[in-house]
């Protein structure tokens, strides 16, 4: 399986789990076009990012920092699933 596909699985799994916990209907059956930023607040982004970072480290054996507040436009990385997957792949 290629890296992008695996990253997409990580993101989707985290969104589904988070959606169940927080009762966010948009995340019940997420797809590449599922909007993320519109459905959550900044604290939710922190929780989601930590979960994704942990799963990424388990699968790929190295750590990534998904939520980069030093980057002026970091919120653009959370526009939708596809954008977030591309961003994580670039790390």
C-alpha cells in the first residue's frame, strides 16, 4: 500500500473516532472532500492532530508535527481530508 493511501486511512479513522466521541455527523462517513476546519474548533484540531500524529508514528515509525502554529496559514492544511492528507505526506 502506498504512503498517501495509508495516510488517508489514518485521517479518516481519526475523523470517524472523533466524530463518534463529539457527535459530529460530518465525520460519520468521511471522504476526501469532507470539510474539517468548518466542523471543529481550535481545541478539536489539537485533539485530532495529536491522534493523527500518534497513529502516524505507530505505522511509519517516525514522528510528524501536523499542527504547526508557526506557519501563518496552517489552518489551510485542515480545509478538507484531501488537503490534510497532502500536507501530512509533505512532512
